[in-house]
C-alpha cells in the first residue's frame, strides 16, 4: 500500500490544478475538457477502490509469484553452478585416472620389455652353455676316438711288423727278396690302413 501513496498524491494534485487550467483557457472559447466535480470525484473514488482491491488481492499474489519465480531462478542458477563444479571435479578426476592409467600402462610395457630382455639374455646364456657343453662332449668323443684309432693303428703296425719278421725269417734274405718283402709290407700296410683289416 505504501507504493500507492505517490500515485494517489499525483492524482489529487491533478484534480486540484485541473479547474485552474480550465479557467485559464476560457476567455472566448470553450475548453475541450471541462472538469466537473462529481465526475472527477467518482472517477477518483473508483480509481482508489480499484487500486486498493488490486493492492489487496492482485499485487500480493503477483509479487509473491514473482518472488517465487526469482527464488526458483536463483535456486536453478545455484544448482547449475553446483552441477558445473561437480562436473569440473569429475572431469579433473577422470583426467587424473586417465593419466594414472597411462602411467601404469607405460610402466607395465617397460617392465615387460625388461623381463623380455632378461629372458632373452637367460636363453642366450643357456644356449651358449649348452653349446660349450656339446663342444666339450664332442671334443672328448673325438679325443677318445683318436686314442682308440691310434691304439688300433699301433696294434696293426705291430702285427704287420711281426708278420714281416716272420716272412724274413722264413725266406732267404737276398737283395731282390728284401726289396720284394719291403714292397709287400708297404702294400699290406696301405691296404690295412685304408680298409682297417689285418693282412693274412
């Protein structure tokens, strides 16, 4: 109601000054507006009643609805700010989780490479050890084979020497006979060395 007082004061001022304005313009011509007290009074009274009724029944609900709307808008703005802050916090958390996952993936890849390099080194070391062991076994077998071949060769050479001595004792030892005997001995030695069988 306090907001209606300036309006009512303005209307009263207009009513007071209106007859004076009408009388100033009136020497010879009729004024377009000739205020009459009864019309002005009832118009003013009707206006005041309308303002009072609107103030009592319309303004308060309208102002209440406007205040409620303003409150709802403020709440929506606050809710939007809260939602935005939560979204920014979630985005920061997701970025941190993504960064953590990338770091863990890089560490896993690095660890896998290290493990693969270690396994490769172990496999190469084991292969080298087995190769050296195989070479050592082969060398032992070759040495044993050489020893056995030398022993067999000595046995064959001894047998051939004994056979040559027997033949020398049996035959007459003249020069052509000795030459023939040596040539036969060498032939027997070559055939026994090539075939590995003892001469009879």
